[in-house]
């Protein structure tokens, strides 16, 4: 009697309908043999998902990486010597444009570009001379070491003197030494004049 009463109460609560069973995820077979397997979107997501770790790309700068090898200026200059001819062509092209240009503003820009190219060229030549001097000093040190003599090491002041001597020799060969010395005298005179006490302070 109690069991039949319970059944009636359950029917009244549920409205006489049967309790629905949880739907299983339906898996549809692919139409073709090579087709992808279709899964139902109603399939519950697992609590712990399988996350596939993707390896992070490491960006490296070849200038500061040991894998690129040691930087050697001599090898670098030989490898990229073709850039000098390209720079020379670009300089000549800018000079031609500067001669043909009539616009004042455009002419100023071209002149600034040409000056920058000349400065870069001069700086490169200076660096090349410094490297050649360092190489010659290293050769001399090796020769002295082979002969059993003590190698010498120049101080910064001595290196500076050698640079000035080479600069004066080059200016003398090109015939610009006198004008360089005159400009230097004028600069020194202006500096001395600034250092002197003015008449107001006397």
C-alpha cells in the first residue's frame, strides 16, 4: 500500500511523465572514409583539459650572440667591401641632384645629406687608419717577442701623438697644412681671449 502511494505521489509531482535520462554525446560517422569525425556540441567539457604546450620562440640578435662568432673588423671590411662602391655611387647621385636642383628647401636637404655622407666616409677612413696602426703595432710586438725582447705597449697619450703626426703628414702631402695651422691659431687666439679677464672686472 505504501509503495503504491509513493508511486502516485511521484506521478503527481512529475505530471505523470517519465524522468528523462541524461543524453549521451552522439557521435556521427563521417560520410566518407576520409571525412572528419563529427562530435556533438552537447558533450560536456572535461574538468581538466589537456593543454598542448607550444614552444616559445626565442628572438636573438646576431650582433650580440655567441653563435654568430667573434667580431673581427678585418674580415667584416673584406666581406662587406662592396658597400663602399654603392655608397660612392649614392654620393655621386646626390651631387648630381644638388647641381640640378632649383628648389631652395630641397637643395638644403640634399646638402645636409651630402655632408652626412662625407662625414661618414671620413669617419670610416679614420677607423681604417686606426686599425692599420694597431695591426702594425701588434706585428712589431710579435717580432720583438720572437727575438726574445720585451714587447712595448703604447699609452693613450703616445697613441694620440702618433695620430697627430700622421694627420700633419697627410695634410702636408695634400698641401692643406698651412690653412689647417692658421685655423688652429685663430681658434687658440679666441680661446685665450675668452680666458683673459674683461675690463669690467679690472
